[in-house]
């Protein structure tokens, strides 16, 4: 398929990298807040489309994981966006609770402090107890 069709066509042809993965950003469909970043392989993307629940590929575990399978904090997919090169996805999702495994709504709960190259500052508060959530 030529680049014009990929960039401007209406056929969904996601480009997976050499490891068979594509980056996926989960974004709160209601607020626009970026919740997390993960990888998807073709099977994870297909399951996500089929079930309406976000499924990712864990590189560290080498297997698929349904977001929320342990914590109960699922992501219901409202829309899947693809960038111009079709090599990155945004999943607009509805969520009921925090999405970060350490207790925050978003995995992006820290920011680099102004005028610093190394110091981080908390920019959010925990919204759930991960010890309780991951007993499920």
C-alpha cells in the first residue's frame, strides 16, 4: 500500500514494528487526560476491537493482558484513533477508577520540576489503594 493511501485513505492498516508491536496511548474519553501508555500486538488490537475492552501486550511477561484483569479497573473503549502513519494508536476509554498500578488515576502523576534535569514533583493524589485492588 502506498504512503498516500496509508496517510489519507480510509482503510485501517496499522503498522506494527519489527517486534510486531504498535504503541497505544489510553486517554480518558471524557476529560482528555492521558492515562497510560502500553504496547499492542495484532492479537491484542483484534481483541480490543472485538470486545470493546482494552487489551495490551506485556513485553515483560510476554503475553496479552486485559487492562483491569487483576485490579478490576477495566478500560471500555469508546474510540480508537490512528495517527497519519498508522504506527501509533490512541484509545479513548471510559474508566471507573484509577488506571495506574500504584494508585493514581493516570500513570503520569509526576512532572519534571522547572529548571531541573532530575527532580520530579507529584502532580496528583492517589485515588485508590493498590494493595486492596490487586487482591482481586
